[in-house]
C-alpha cells in the first residue's frame, strides 16, 4: 500500500447504521487499537434497525469509544480523523461526521470523509497477506450485493449489482420466515449447519443469464412458499434446519457462480470478498475451493461494519483530507463515482 511519506496515526469512525466503530491505524505499525459497540439488542425487539434509536445510541457511545481506543493505543491525539460520510442512515452518519469535525477543530487535525463501501472493499488491507491491485471485489451485505472491478484506489468499475434484494436482506427475510431472531442472517447460517442442503430444490437466480447482476427476490419467494406449505402440514419445526441449509446453499452457489463467471470474463486472478455476508463460512469455503486464483478476506471481526476499515481507508485517502468545516453525510453514494486520491468526491 502507498501512504503519505510521513508516518501517521489515523482515527477511524464508523456510524453508518447500527454499529459504533472506532479504531486507530498507524501507517507504520498497522492497527493499534479498535473498539466496536453493536446495537443488536436495541433493535431486536423491532425486528430491524430503527434510525432514530440508532442515532441516539451513536451519540451516547461514540466519545467513550474514542477515549477507550486512544488510551488503549497510548496515543494522546491522532494525526487525522477518517469518518464514514455515506452511504447509510443520514442521522447516524451525522453523528460520526459531527464528532469528526468537532475533534478536528479541537485537535487542529485534518478530517477525511470515507465511502462506507470503499471501507469494506479495503478492509483486507488490514491483513498481513493484503491483496495487490487489480482484483475483483464481491461486496455483500444487508444493503449491497456488488461485483466491482478494482484497478487501483478510486479506480472502480461496477460490473454487477442486485436487481432487487441484497443477499444479506434475503438472508434476514428468510430467517424471519423461519421464525429466527434478529439479526437473522447469522442465525440462519448457524441453523443451516444441522440441516440437509439438498432437501429442497431452490433456484439459483441469474446464473444462466449474461452479465454479472444478481437477483434474490425469487429465491426468497421460493423459501416463503416452502415455509407456508410446511406450516400447513405441521412440519415446520422438523424441516426448519433443512430449509435454512437449502437456502444458504442456493444463495452461496449464486454468489460464487456469478463471481467465477465475472472473474473469467474480466480476467481477474484475485478476488476479494468483503461485507457482513463475507463472514459466511460456506461462502468462504466454496470460493476458496472453486476459484483458481487467490481469494482474500478481512478477518471475521472486520467483515461487519467497523472503525478499522474506515481508518485504513482514511490512511489511503489522506490526499482527500480537509479542514473541519462541514459535516458530510450522504444516504446514497455510488461507489463507482469515486475518483483517485486528491480528487474531490463528496
């Protein structure tokens, strides 16, 4: 990776949704400290994220986490502050942006607005075995399912995206149909381990169509019909694990198949998998076994939203640093609209 010549400590702040993440990254020594607070328990009663509750909890948690991380690293103040500027929940983003601007004023240090999905894309850079450019990135989360050709920092080509539900959303909705708790994706994956993945013949959407786009609404509907039939037969409890395993296998086959097709067509020898669904063990296993090239992941802790990915992205984006003056928060922000470092992108 290429950084500014002077070694720096970058504070990363992530508040795009329901996790408050803070980390301190050194361009010389790597990750020095990080902390994460999850709001899962707050939102579980509602079955999904409530934006106002998320914003209020970020306000309560963020400054103590900043103090904790700096104390853990033994650093009084950072050289720059990176924060998630979008996409995400605007209220939640405003909390992180406001904190970054306030600390930037107080410490007289520059701030760096970071694209949330670029943070996920660059999360494998935290590892000792970091990928070199170029590579194909599969970004999979509750809100995104994308295949991105990455030629360099800011050189992104969106090759495919979902036409309807993101894969993480399909996991969560299928889990809800099965009566599993929130968040549903991890619960479904855990249940699937005890099920028969060939019990139900579920569709693998889009695999036989040209291009690199995804679709998961049909798969979700197929699960709904199977669950409805099982309820009518009084067999849902007995078949719940089999349904979960069959759904997971269909979703993973779709992700891996589409990625392999795209990698061959676009001639990529390296694949990066990032985002919350990147923690799925079956996805990791299948991609590693079926792809002929090299596959890279962030460690499990950095697949979901976290401050470390924002800090490392900020280090690589230091040329975009600015003086604290305006809170930047964008609910929508196309990844392929980004330019290389040193070019205004927000």
